[in-house]
C-alpha cells in the first residue's frame, strides 16, 4: 500500500494524502446511536465536517439514518442544502445574521434562535411569507456562549406574534464540560435544561454533544448532537477512546540526506545534530495543518518507527530525524505517517498543545483526499 500511495502521490504532484474512512465514520455513528438510544442522533458537520468534507460525510450519515445536520454558519448551510435530501433538517447553530432570513426560508434551512432579536426577525419573515417557519431555540444553561437566558425564555413565551409565526421543532443547549465527566458543571446545566423544558411540553430537547452522549441517559433527551466522536476523536478526555479512527494522513519524503554532527537544521537553526544523522524532508508544513508548535517536539512514523521532527516546521515542509531507520529506506516519494495506526489524532494534538478538533479543522486544502 505504501508503494502504491507513493506512486499515485508522485503522479499527483507531491503533497500529502488525507485518507477518510467512511466505513469507520458510519460505524462510529452507529455506536453513538446505540449509546444514545432511544434518542435520535444528529450529526454536527460544521467547518466542512471538521475538515473531512461535509457533502460526502453527510451523504454517508444520511444513509445510516441520520436526519438532522448542524452547521455553524448560514453560508455552510447554503453550500450543503442542495446535496441533502429534502427530508433532512439542516440547522444553523450560530443562527442567522440580520438580512439572511429570506434566503434561509427560501432554502428550507432551520435557524437556531439564540437571542430575542433573531426570534423577532424570524417571526417577521414568517409573517411576510404568510407561513409558519420552523426554528430551534437555544437556551444558555451555563456556558455563557449562545442562547436565551431564562428571562428571555419568559418574554418569548409571552410573545404571541412569535407563537403564531414560528413553529419550534427543538429546544437545545450546549454543555461546557462534557468531556470531563467529573466536572460538576454538567449536572447544573442539566437541571436548568430540565426546568426550561418543562415550559415546552412535547418539544424535543437536545443537550448532548459527543462527550454528553457518554454522560449517561439523563443527558440524551430526544436528540444527541455529536461531532468529534463521529470523526474518530475522543469524546471524553483521559479515557481510552471508544471511537474508531476515521482519518489517516501520510506525507511524502522529498529529500533524504545524512549530515555530520554539528549540523543546523531548518529555520533559525534551532536543531543541531549531536552525531551523524540521517535526515528526511517531508512535503507538508504548517500550511497543511501540521502545527508549528510541533517544531522539535512531535514526530512522524514509518512502519511503526518514530521519526522525531528536527527543528522548525516550515510552511510547506518539515524535516525529521530518520536515524532510527537504516540508510536508504526513506527515498523520494516514500510515504511517512503523520496520523494513523502509529500515531493517533489525540497524540498529535497533545504534542501540539491543542485538541483533536483543531488539528482536523486546520488540515488545509492541499491534500489529495482519498475516501474509502
Ligand atoms: C460543535 C458543537 C457540537 C458538537 O460538539 P462535539 O464536541 O464535536 O461533539 C454540538 N453542539 C454545538 C452547539 C456545537 O457548537
């Protein structure tokens, strides 16, 4: 496989290969459905499905029975709506900016209403059209990021124009600490959600993101909304990751050399060899989402052998210390693993001082994408 990849690589101009396993994605979705049952499970496909391609990801998940898809920005919904069957509900987490209402209603996109201004604008749009428009209502249960306060909920419930014009289809909120089961904040947010939901009998409720799915049945309500776990990221920190990896990233060697002791490597000469060293330069850099924070910290792997990053990650390339491999193994076009069986997304994220979400969403546009 490595040889095959190397050949197709060279034919494709020498950038890395991002392999996305849609079968693993589907199995992760099924696992989340089993865990959240009897709740339904939506998919969060914002930021181009965490960098993996919202169109193909959504199509695969629709085939698995997913009927609710969340993006963050309206522009993402504009792109995704035509590729989704009409039966799929497409919701915009950040809600609509003033002026987007007519376009959203034309497209059949469902906004999440986060404030009274958005509520009024959507109700006005419905009045103008002479129809009832659907919406999700978000409550701020303690994260202080988005959503109506309990006082706002009281005014909305008193608003007869809103009641006539808008058909709420979902009451939702977002957990601040779902990835940390020991955190007491989640129970507090759950209590607020239950209290607010009591004012909306029969209205489906959604609270759980990926971490929330693993917090137990109280958090599931009618609809869970996982993102990262579908893509293979760990839903809960500090625990073995129950999800299957979806992403593999391989980067080709573009040059290999052996240098003597005392040789400086890369920008700033921050890495200096202490003995004769085999170096390999790879065709991927921070413009490809390989964090510059991995300079002289992270590693790539070749058939399970760790190749530490030597010096600074450049924009389009990086250099590894390949001394652990015999001479001649790494040659022009040889593929080296950045994320895969030897190194998880979580490991890369930890080395870079960030989270798997940021690694995925910053992968950049230069990879050759292979969907399997
Ligand atoms: C991003 C997001 C999610 C998905 O979160 P994950 O941690 O990736 O599962 C769910 N709900 C809201 C409101 C979000 O912003």
